[in-house]
């Protein structure tokens, strides 16, 4: 009998003591007709996260496979992330991802997704929707995730919640060896993966809600630090431009204008004239709509203009 896991779940965590139990419980409640393993990497947490993980590993030694750092690798400037810590030790044919502050709510999540991938060999990955939970206000705000399954759609907008993705490990390794993301300085680990899968296989959106994405005050994609947000969004746009240049899916002008629209519609942008100025200079081909939005932002009347004109 083959006892190898069919799915390897990759979970990276750091100071998630308040959330990690909910995350691991979401893994353990999965009802499947196949084996799976949970690869947890803790980057030297100081809030008790490590002790919680050890308790779970003690109870479920055949499922929970932890790896603990003696020093925080991020602060040392060393390579980090699932590709470095968990995927090299993954034994499954498929990879699922969920970081320590997110969690799954559907006990049949893995079974549904693996069933689809097993019966559709031309698909490299699949994903679902999530509920979004704002930690600061302690409330759910909406559901997120949508059918942007093709390259051209993903270049315009990423609608793939990372914690719902399940994908073929073999294609992922091809991505690592062909693209070498660690050498490109990209600040997003997931988005370039989705674009690679869209280029090299099919992607399936399953219209169900299977997890909860937790929005914290400070993270890679959510921050009050203006410079941090600028760097993150620059990286996002650089990734899109780099992938688009490989096959010229979308005119670059359209990508630039789309980037401006995304920024104009963000709450941080509307509150910062400095941010508006930086991105207005970045966009070379400025449409009338972009010019109007820019000056409305600089004059502090963007919310009014947006309400009246639905810009």
C-alpha cells in the first residue's frame, strides 16, 4: 500500500500565535480519500507560535511536519518562503498553500480540488473564493476571488487567493528552474506563479468559498507605510510587464493605464498627494480620465468626483 501523501500543504508562519490553531485545525478537518502532509515552517517566532505547533506535531506526527529556525531568516536577509523552506521536502504530487494567519473552512476543499485536477490532466492548478476578514475591526467585509483564469485576464487583475490554490508540483518546479524568481527581486511570491501556470497549463476557478483571508494592519500587501506600498505596487507592475513581454499578450500602454486605475481607486492613493504625483509621472500615455482623477486627487476632491461621475 502506498502511504505517500498525494498533497503537500505548505504553511509558513511567524508570530502567528493568535491564529495558528485555527489554521492547523483547518488542515486537520479535511476529509479526503488520500493522504496529505502539512509542512509547517516557523521563522523563529517569539510569541509562542512554535510551542503551539509542537503540540500539534506531537498529536499528529504522521501529518504535521514542522521545521523551526534557530534564528529569524528574514532578518538575516536570507532567501525565504515556501519555495525555500517547504517545497524541497514536499512528497506530494500536488501542492496546497495556506499561511499561518489564514485558514480553511470547507472540510472537502482538498478533495474537491484534487478530484478536478485528477480528472482534468490539462489543468495545472485550481482555486476558489475566500471570505476576507479585517483583523483590526474584527469583521468580515466581503468574498474575494474570481474567474480570471487566463493569461490576459490575470495580467489585468489577479483574483486568485493564495490560500485556496492547489497545483501540480512538477509544473511548479519547472517555474523555479526556468524563471528563477529568487534572482529577480520580486516582492510577490504568488502572483508570478499564477502567471507561469497560465502560460504553461490551464487554470480552473471553482466558484465556492473554502477559506478565510485575514487582512492584518502590516503585511506585504497591506501597510500604512507609503514607501512600502509604493515598492510593492512597483513590483506588481514589474511582474506583469516582464511576463507580458514574453508573449506580448496585452499592449503595454493598456497595462500602464490599468495600473494607474488600480492606484487611483485605492484608499491610500486618495489620501496621499505624494503617491499620486509619483504614479502620475510613471504613466507615459495619460488618458483624459487619468488626468481628471489625478487633479481631483491633488485638489482633495477625488471622492466627490468619483461619486458623481463613477470614474
